[in-house]
């Protein structure tokens, strides 16, 4: 294929109109290419009422286009595969229903299915003369075929000829043969097809009702002897069918609901036992039925909403997150569908103070106003809050220790002395209430609470949508998972030093689950990588110096996984991470400020940059396999979090807590 040019987009199909199979990316790689709807327009000519038709000669001698009534555009192809100057040929048949190139002809030959002014339908062949740039009489023609005829299927050699599909009959026609067979008792309209065998004996046909049929051409010594049609299966109404390999077939649809592509695996038999109904899935057909008597095994499916004939926007859960309800599909594939908006807006903002927690929400005027969530404990300091699976919220709270530590570092902004550490340990003994609370987002009621053992307060905590990792007094590391209305403690271990920061941000294939946990340590000033859920130690990375890691983050830049470690003196370490082994490489260190850094990832246009809040806040992102740092035009920022609001669409949205003099500003 090196002599040919082709265009492909890395975009999943919606309404599939055409498909083909070939070795595009390599001589030994079989590829499926599919296309969505498009348009070719010109300033002259009357566009064809039956749509545009594009065909390619089987011997790659020319490309034919029927775009306008009474005209056939020819694009010659030379021996090197280069396209030559196009020209138009007058076509006397105005109401063209279908055009195909015939196989096995010395000169490029087309077969035309058309309708005359009396609504009678005929088939005629033409030779395309590239020298004279005109049509010549073809080898045969057929007058007055069935009125419901709508589709031509060219048959390769050794048989040659063409199959003409109609509502009630299917006809095979060549220069020397004419055979016909009925379609179904009630009639049907064939809209898609593909050839299975190299000897042209079997074809797959798809009709407007979503029924798949197998057409068998019996032949002997290169001559056609009869036609036979068998019903196979029900799918969505096919718009394209492509035979892949190893008995797998691709079926694409404009109307499929809930899916729009079908893969079938046909046994290499002539006739297949009728099967149960299925809808657009990757399936395998077998001669041997399963326990339910079905010959179908589902392997994969693809979603498609089109065509959408009507829709409305609703707020089903009354959470400020609008959803779209659509009337989708057509014919037997019609259904009502509910679609969530990809750009879901945040509903609540949780602001934690030394001795209390306040909850703000966006009102109808796009203003923040204070509300209450019954399941939240608003009389304590909240360490961490996170949306979770099953429409739930996580609140991780404790009373005194963290705020005491932050006040010490805020006052001195340097390494904490041994005396201050003794004061911290004394304050930890005074903490009596540390808990993780699971709250329903819809009812706003407390579902379950995990309470730390007496004397072991929660010092550091983090979470994602399905997992929780926290550190308690006594250097304990506790791992939990979030279920539907419950918190499940999976594992806990005891480390030799106190823990300063944690992170379990998912960066693998599962966007809701992390297989790695990052733990920043006091005393030995290190970052440790543990596997989840077993909490097995994989890597210890000593950072050196006197300042402890204050924030760690797992993130991905340009598809490469990174570990970021921010220290209390404003320095930042970056490492390339092997997510399978936990190994670190390419260690680098930069200075982003003079104060402790807090790292937070956010989404922007299918990328995930990181914002580092400190006395000189910066945005970290990747470009050309390098990490770049851009300053943000804000002064000292203590905390920052992404906040997605309908009042600021298509922008980076953050809420920050900064200190200006003696004022704290949100």
C-alpha cells in the first residue's frame, strides 16, 4: 500500500455509512476503515435525488462519481497509482438508483440501475473509454426488472455479473445467465451487503428491518446454477457490512440503539441454524447451542444515539447537573435515552476552617451561598472531601492536629524543631474525634462512618472515587475501599516514621482506581511507593535535605506517568514512573517558591495539567516530553481547587484561598 495515500481520523464512529477492509497500516495487519456522513458539492449541476455515489474500478483504473443528475465524473488512475485530471461524461439516465463497476472486463465497465419516467426500472451496462472520454455500449442490458429493485452487487470472477436485489426477488444477471429467487414471504428492502468467500459463493445481506440474510450462489465449473437465501439473525438496520477475517463480520448502522456496530462470527458452513434476536454487539455464532439454546455469544458492543429526532434537558437528580433525554433510533431500534453532559458542573464547595467546615453551593443566579448537608459534620476541621462512586461524598475529619501543624509551619516557614515536634505529639493526644464519613449526595444523609481507634487521630488523608488512604497517629497507614453505602477497611500497616502526605490519584487504564499509593515521610525525608490493595512496599526514594515532603501527586503528561513531590521549602521533585513496577527514573528538581507547595491536578481540553499553590503559584504541563512551568498571576495562594461552573464555560475554573495582609480571601 506504499503507493497509495489514505486519510484516517482517530475518532470513534457515530452514524456509520461505509466500511472497508484492507492492509492499511502494514502488509500483515488487517484493518477495518469506517466513515461517517460527508458531502461533496459543486457550483453547477442538480444534485442527485438518490444521493451521491462513489465507486472504484476493481482493477484500480479509475474512480467514478455520480454526484449530479445526468453526469458521471471520471478520475483516471495511472499505473503508479497517481490520480489524473478528472472529466465528466453525460449520462442519459437521470433517475439513477445505483451504479457499480463490473469484474472481469477488459475495459472499465459500469452497470447502472435506473428508473424511467413511467416508474419502470431497468439495468444497463456501459464501457468507459478513457481515450474518447465517453461511454460505449456495454456487453448486456436488462429491461423491466422488478419495481422494488434498489441495489446492485457486482460478483467477482469466475462468475462475474451482478446481483440485483428487490423487495420480493433477488436476481443474478450476467451476459450469459439469469437466475431469480424470492427474498422473504413478506418482502424486504436490502440496504447493505458484503462478500464472504473468494469464489463469490456467499454474500451477507442486511435489510431495513435489521435482519441479516445469507445469500448462496451455487455454481459448477464457473457457471451459476442457482440462488438460495437463508435468514441468519436480527440486528439494527445495517448501513454497511464488511467481512473481516476468520469468519468475523462488521455491521455498521445509522440507527442502532443501544449500539451501532455488530461483529458476527460465522461458522464455515453453508447454512446456519436460525438464531435468537440480538442488538449490535461483538458476538460469536456457533454450531453448538449453549444451555439456553442460543448460538450467540456476546463479546463487545458500541453505543450510538443517532438519529435523534427530539430531545429535552432535564435535572433528574436535582443536583444542578443537567442531563439530556433523547428520542433516538428508528424503526425497531427506537428508544428513549438519557445522556449525561460530559462537562458536569460542580454543585458544592466545601471550605474547611480550624474548628468548623462550611458548605457553599451555586444558586440559580450563579452565586455561592451557604447551605447545610445533614450528613456532614460541620463543627470540625475537614482534612479531605471527595466525590465517590454510587452518588456519594466522602468527608475525612479531625479536630486539632493538622491545623496545629499548619500554624507552626506558617509561623516559622522552615523546618520544625524537635521541641515543636514534641508539642505536636502532645496535641495529638488531645484529639478524640477522627472519622471518615460516607454521605449520600441525593438524600444528603450519613450512610456510614469509620472512626479511628481512641488515641489514634487521622493526621493525613486522601481519596479518589473508589478508594481511601489515611494515616493515623502511631505511624499507621490505613487503606479502605468505598462500596454502595459502606466503607470497607482492606488493609493497615505500621511504618517506622510519621507520614506527612499521601496520594492515590488513578493514572492507569482504570480512571476510578489506583494500583499505587504514594506516601511522604517525616524523619527520613522520603517518598515511598506501595502497591494497592496489599500495601506492599515497592520503592523508597530519599529526597535529601531538611524539609519534609508536603504534597505528592501521581499524574500523567503526554501519556507518560509522573510522580511529583513538593517540599516545605518550595522545591519540587519530578520523576518518571513505571506504573507496573513502581520504579522511578529521570529525577529532576526545580524551585517554585519559598513556601510549602500543594499540588492539585485539573482537567483542561483532554489534558491534565497540575497547579502548584504556594507563594508563587505555577501551572505544570508537558510539551515535547518535557515538563514546563508557567507562573500564575496570583499572589500567595494557600490552597486551590478546580471548580466547574456554568457561569464560566470553556475556561479553567479555580477557587483559591489566599492571604493578603491579615485578610483571608476566597
